[in-house]
């Protein structure tokens, strides 16, 4: 029967991205009473998931980029000999377990996962694409919540916003006292979680001397540049250059 496992040996070569998306998280949002349009506690829980994926999962991605209910993981080396089914299923199940713990959920939650073939030169472009989606998600979330708070249903608000250009959505919020360009950066641009090597003071018990030692820490960056700009491209190069 093993020959019926048609995709079990399907494998990728590094580097790759793995993108995780929350499944039906609007129900999770309702059940937890999350703040609209953005809940800082939920963002912090997603960052905790990213930290766990980097430090504790054994999967060893280089970095994670997250916004809303989405996480993108960059792998320079692949676990499970690159087997796609294993990578997808373990990343998604680990993230779901970690988020359940972080949020104290009593109901099951799930992520889906997909593998994206990558090259080092394509990473900044991929992140710029996802960051653009974070920006669109940010605009729509604010506008939809504004209309709902004024009496529309969620369906009516979605219909009212459908097809409207970005400038019109900006004006919709500006007329209500919100400048979307000045909202918190983690809402507009997402959050990056990455390993960083730092020098820390240490002690050599053999010589009795104080020494400088390199330590790897996980850093959460919540005030990101645009990945499409030179500053963002330089940040990406610094991350993948040391991978």
C-alpha cells in the first residue's frame, strides 16, 4: 500500500519559504473577543509562535515574518530531507499548538501551509509582496470596522468597500479622524522575528577572566522598513547572508 502515498517522497531543495495561514480565524476572533480592527495581544501571541518556531521547534527557520493570521518562514536548510508533506504538516501543527498555548484557547485552531520555491535574490521581493498584503489588510480592517461601528453589518460593510481605490479608503478614515499612515507600524507593515548574534559579557571559570562571548538571541522587529526600499532590502540581505 505504500505506493499509494503518492506525494510522501515529493521534496524541495533549499532555500524555501513556508507560508502559514490561519483557518477560519474570524471565528477565533469572535470567541476570544479580540479588539477590532487590531488586537495587540493577538499580535504578541503570533510573535510568540514565531519565536517558538525559531528557538524550540527543531525546524530551524532563519526568520519569520508575520501579520494578521499569517506567518512566512524562511529556510536556508531543510528539515526532513526537504519532504514537502512533512515540512507543511509539522510547521502548521506546531504553529497551531503554540498559538493555542499562547492564547489559552479552549477550542481547536488550525493553520494551513504551503511551500514556496525561493532563491536568495527573490526573498526581498517575496517579503515586499506579503507586506503589501499586510497594508491592504490594514486599510480594509480599519474601514470595515468603522462602517460596522456606524451600524452596518459585516456583509454590508464588505459590499460597501468592495472595489474602492486606496485613496478613497484613506479619505473614508481621514474624515473619521484616523490617518492610516500614522497607525502603529506593526499593523501597517507586519513584524519580523529573527535570530541575531550579539556579544555578551561572560566569565571564564578556568582563567578567572571576564570575556566577551557571542550569543544567539531572537529579536522581534515591530518597526520595519518597507522591504521594497533600499533599507528593507539591506535588512533582508543581512538576515539571509548569515544563514
